[in-house]
C-alpha cells in the first residue's frame, strides 16, 4: 500500500513559507537550505606585472594579484594554493609569453606538495593553458610552473586576461 501527501506550500509554524511545490512537481525554496554545497573555496589570481624567464629553467609562476579569494586559499607571495577543505578541485592556469616563435616550446606544470602532477606542452603558442582535476587534502598545496626553450629570455605577460590561475571545489563528485 502506498501513501501520498499532497501539499503546495510547506511552512514554519509561524506561517513563514519555507518552500513551494508547483503543480509540475518543481520545488522552490524561499532561501537556500542550510548545509547547501558550494563550489568553495574558490579563487582567481593573475600576474599584474611582467616577469623575465631564462630558457630551460623551470620557473615558479607567482600570480601576484587576486580578483577574488573566497577563503584566503591562494598566497600571492609564494604561489601556493592550499584548499583548507579536502575534495576534488578544478585547477586551471594560463601563461602569456612575449617573444615566443613557432619553434619555441612552452611547458606548464602543476605540482602537488612539490611533486609534479600534471603537465602540458605547446609549440609556438604565446598564450597557453593547463587544466586539471586534482584530489587534494585540506593541507596539500598546489603550485604552477613553466619552462621555455627560447634562445634568449622571454617575458611573461603581466595582464589579467593572459596570465592567471583559478581553482574551485567540485561538488557532487
């Protein structure tokens, strides 16, 4: 035997509506339920000034300005993203280089706690991105690095649209 409860509104005893159920079965909350999952912590930082780099040297990418940082998880002085909350994170970086030619290579690397985790490689592109989904503990840290093989030094472009890093916690995975 099955039971059925038919309601249109669920309200607190003081008469305040908590949620409404439409005739199509769509539930609408008056305010988000407590404990609702969010994509935080999250941050986005960028390089606000140019950075010279010599060929062949792996360089720690310091993104020195933040657009947002919901939980103070990115450190602009040491380039570390430390999530503070365990989970899976989407981490994405972009590096813009002045002085790249078609024969030049650019390597981008994410490291977790100093150990290389993911790498991407391109030939001749002046803007390049690396994205990864990383499983992190609360106290793990992620750093971004790059290497070029240019005959002379190159300059990392210090502009928010070209040279940036971002990360956010994934929910439901």
